[in-house]
């Protein structure tokens, strides 16, 4: 029974996380210019036509690919920590005074708080390092 409940919660969480990410970051729609006529393109022209408007082309810097990926991953880690904090609180509430359940719930809350602290510190360190290695404009 515990394994079924755990599997159900994990599946529900993964589904909600994927739905949340899909809602937050919709795929960009490529704007095709008049120069992108099929049949007369070279490979490089096709790549340029497929890129579309607003797609980041720089690896580092403000609005770059690396910055976007790191910020999204750190956001997901923070969201998971908050969800685990809520789950730990629910587990603590429904433990009914059982010593093992209370200890497990307290550990869940402790590790969720540690996860939040690590996510905030990682966000600060990554943005500080990126700011230090990219030239000021």
C-alpha cells in the first residue's frame, strides 16, 4: 500500500511539474521571412530561417542560453523544495504522534529547507559568476 501511494504521488508530481513547465515556457513561433523560400535554400540558410525571432544566440550574458537553462533548473529545484516542505508538513500533521512518522516528517521538512537554501545560494552564485565573466555593456 505504501509503495502504491508513493508511486501515485511521484507520478502526480512529475505530471504536474511537466504541465507547469509547459505552461510557463511555451515554444517560440518562428517568423519566416520572405527569403526563406523552400527549394532554394542552402543548409546555412535553412538553419537561419528555422531559428526564428527572439531565440538566444549567445552562450553567456543577459538573456543567453546558459542563463535561461540555469534559471529554469534552479526554479524547478526551488519549486520541488517548496512542495516537499508542504508534504513534510502534511506528514507531520497526520503522523498521530507516532515517533517514527514524526521523525520522518521532521527530516523531510529539514531537507526541504536545506534544498531551498541550496537553491537560493546556487542562484546567487551562478548569477554572480555569470556577471563576473561577461563583459559589461
